[in-house]
């Protein structure tokens, strides 16, 4: 593999509110070998990034790579081969926005991940939970209130975000099957949601016995449980059961925020999805009952974002967009930037995202031993977070594993 020397890299990784002085980055065998003002390294190739800002490859902690449509019931019923083709395009577009790693929160399987690893799909590094776990009538049960057809087929459809399991034996089996099949963590729907028809937000999903069992399984496999959560009561219940990764968290209380900060749990807000759904959800195929739920969580989520930031809660960057809305993946940057400092917004997609994924030192940072994932930005995103939007238009260089997946202009 080609060795590369990056010169004049003024780095922004969210650790401070200004770029570093010009640095040199030595890359060898797809990983970063050294970062210093001057390195004793001769690469097969040199790239001069004077005048650009250099960032670690971006990380989105909450995506659904299989969600080709916002109508998730229809998406689940689509042929898996078609979903795979559409997913390949969605993931390629994510990579071209500078996201070199994404964590899929329900749907993507080991086969899709292998297609990326083996180079069949040009896409971000993919971290997966397999199918999210839902109870009957919970989030990812897309049957309406009068539809009682069996749902065993959900678990075998690539386009299905989750699978249904009821009672301790089924929950245990489902979790073990997902891990056996390649899941790197467990995702549980521990609250109601927006995109499914029969589970109001604040619906306490699964018993505490079931939630504690999932945590035990995850612990035994050396991993963790991420939980879909909105309402404060549901969040407290999940924390009591040992869950440490909160997805969304829009209705979390001040007391629970303090607890999360104290106990070192992490939160992945996904504000852009509600902002966009409020404006254009019906246009993208979201069902009317789901559109009606959006305002319950949209504005509170933005207010809670500020509270969590001020309390020192570790927050990962998340988009959680569906179907045609996925083009707005980078919109979370300027949206968060209206409420919290720009360097902390960036940190959520770099250093803190790596913490959420439990991949510190591997992604989200330009440090020795990390994957050589980086993005060159034409301008300083600390001054203008919009530079991280527009489908990567301001990113002339995107590198993943030491390979330039995008390289334009004079670079």
C-alpha cells in the first residue's frame, strides 16, 4: 500500500476552538504513523494541504443505511436485493459527505458490512447492531392496529429495521441470534417512536426483566446496549436496567441529565430528522400518524441539547434520516451550531463519536495508530459549519484507510 506524507495540515478535530499550527501526517499501510510539526518520513506520495482545514473522517453515530424509503413498512416488504442496491448508493453518498464511519442503528446485516469491507460497495466503515429489537406493537412493528399478521419475516428482510420478540425467552434468543450473526452491539426499542403506527412516545416498552437480560447478554459478549428513548421515565428506567447509550433523548429531564453526566452514559441526539420531518415528512412518505407525533419531540430536543452540553454529557453526532431525506445528513452540523459552540458540534462527529462507538484511538482522531481517515475542507468549519454541508462540495479530499476516495481540483 502506498505511503503518504500530508504537509501543512492545520487540524480541526473538536478538541479546541481553533485549528492547530501546520502539521505533517505520515500515513503507512492505511493507518496514521506519526503526526508532528516535522516528521522523519518519506512517503511514496506527498499531498500539500496548505490553505485547507484538515479534519478526521467524520462519524455519524445513528444512520439507517437500509432505509431507502421513509415508509418503513413498505421498505421492510421490498426485496432484499433491491434494498442492497439502494443501500449501496445511500452509503456512497454518505462517504462523499465526509462520513468515513457510520453506525447503523437497525437493519444493516453482516452481509452488507462484508460488501463494504471487501470493496464491492464504496462506502463508510459500517458498524452494525443487526436488527433492532421491538416488542409487539412497539417501534419497528409497522402493522396497523387491525393488522395481526405474523411478523417472523421481519427478521429475514434486509429492508426491515427491526424484529419482534415478546417475553424473556424470545428476547434472549433474538439478542443472541443478532450477535451470532455479526451484530457489534444490541439495539432495543425501549420507548415509543415517530415512524411506527401504534406506539406513542412515552410508551414503556419491554419489561425491566427483559431490558436487564439484554444488558447481561451484551456485557457477556463484551459489548453494550443502545436504546431508542425519548421520554424521561423511559430513560430513567433504561438507566436503572444498565443501559448506557441513549438514542435521541429529546424529553430527558434536568435531573436525568445530571445523572447521565455523573454515570458516564452517552447520548446521540438526532435533531435534524425532526426538523426535516416537520417540514417535509409527508413529501418523503412518512405516514400521517407519524407526522402528527413530530412536534412532541422536535423543540424539546433542541432545548435539551443545550442542557446536556452545559452539563458535560458526551454526545455523538446522529442524523437518523430516512429515504430521500438522507441527503440532509450534514444538516445536523449547522442546526446544532445554533445552540452550542462549533468546536463541540465537530467534536460530536469526531472524538466523542469514537467514544460512543467504543473505537477511541481508531476513528475520529488524527493520531498514531488510527485509521488514516481524513477530510480536507476549503475553509475553516469552526467559523462556518455550513462548509460541512452541500454534499461535500467544500471537501476536495476525502481519504479512508489511506486511500483518496475523493480527490478534486489541484490536490
